C-alpha cells in the first residue's frame, strides 16, 4: 500500500545516472502537467526551500499535499520524490513526515463514534475525488 511504499522509498535502492535523469525528467513533466506552469513554479520554489533547509520536512509535505489536493496519485508522486531525493538524513526525514502527514489525514477522515453512520448502500470510497 501507499504507506509501505513511502516507508520503503526512504530506504530503497539509490537511483543514479541515466535512470535518475530519466525519472527526474518524467516527474517534472508530470508535475507541470498536473499543476500547470504557475503551480509547477510554486512547487519548484518550495522544493528549493526544503533542499536548502529553509523549511522543515513536515511543512514541505503539507505544502506538497496542498498543491496536489484532489490529485488521485499524489502519494505516488510523493513516493517518487522521496525515491529520487539524494541519500541523506533529509531523505529519511521527508519519508517520516510523509508517513506522519498521511496518518493524520487518515485518522481525521475516520468516522467518529458519535458521528452519523456510514451509508448502507454503496461504498463511501466509490466516488472519485479527482
């Protein structure tokens, strides 16, 4: 699942050389396609701030998911970012922040015991959000 993928992305094999260049190019293309020019520029700016240590990993992850709100494959994009990030302590911090953020989203989306019951017909997850 996505959580396992995020965890494994931090400790997985190092991507280098031509594969790294090809995957980076593909990721940049996907980001531009999904966010458009302005959104891709904002993403590039916040990524630069993270790489320079100007913002912490959790702030970066929150901003990432804000930018990609409604994008169905946002977890896959985050996993690719983590995978392609240079091996360092920051890479592990990024993976940990992504897992923490995802866990917080899942727990906040869980129905409370005092809330209304889930509908009996159909799955609450059948509607596409993006």
